[in-house]
């Protein structure tokens, strides 16, 4: 958790925290402590169990993506039907989740259902840099049409949490894959690709073959895209 509340109920980012001050969780209102990052990023940690049972990514990759957005859009607490959860980013009618660490199918589906029932569409950005660099995910061809273009991919060992997700059918949940750490030379932004199609077999998706669109391809284009498709 990168934000906590101080004694004046002001949201404080971990990079601005003072170790001598006291802070509470914006979601459960329990006391949290500031921890200077050595392995993980600077963050706040609960002293006792938080009411929110979801596991949150604490990687530097996750933080870097989250901090691309204005602070007012980061770690937004959502309450619906007696549940409270923290969205990584909420903007223009979308919840945006950044996922570097493993996630189960139950967690993926639970988050999607919660946000959709709350009235927000969901965008996921997954870090699959390792899978691409070691050859588990391979771009074997490109495709193009009069208004779009993208890549065709093979995936040796697709993640199981995606088996109930069909990108060509589910327009309320949009996923992006990041395949490289390299950044745009002028904008200092990582490339991403929007997943648009996967094989359907017996009602399930098979990501051993899938296609992507090259647009949006970075943070700037993503922001343009969600503003254009604002709900």
C-alpha cells in the first residue's frame, strides 16, 4: 500500500511519509507503519490483519505503472454491497489493475465481478516480460486491416486464470500484455499490447494462440484510449 491517512485524514504517499508520524489505512482505518523499501518499494504495512482480503502487488514494476497516473486516481477505495477494496487506478469510468505477481482464476474473476457490479469496466496490464524473453510467448506473425494492426502469438504454457476469459467476447474487461522492459526513447514509456482474440475450445479460451492490437501501445495512448471510450 503506497497511500495512508495521517492524523488530519490527508492522503500521504509513502515517499512523503515521516517515520515518526502515525498513519492509518484508508480502507479499514487500522494503524499502519511506514516501511522503507529495500526489496520492495517504500510502502505502508498493517500491524494487524486488514479487512480487505485481496492480495496486492508490491513490485517496483507495479508502482512504476501506478505512478504514471495522477495521485488522486491511485489506490481508490471502492465500497459496494458491504465490501471494500482498493483499485490500483480509477479513471474515466475504468478500474485499471497492474499485475506482476501470480494471480488465481478465482481472484481474477472476483475482482472483475466486483468492479463490473460497481459499474466500472476493467483494464488489466500484465507483466509477461519473462515469458516473452525466454520464448514461452512467441510472436510468429503480424496481421493488419484497414484500421488496425497487431501480432499473432504462440504461448507454450498459458496462465490458467485466463481460461474463462475470451477477449473477442468480453468487452467490459480489457487486458494488455507487456512483453518488454524497453521504453520509448522520447517518452520513456513501456510498450504494451491489447489482447483482442484467443482460441475458443468447448466454451473455454485457449491462449496457446492469441492476437493483439498494437494500439494503445503505451501510457500516453492508453490515456487517450480510455478518454475516447469514457463511460
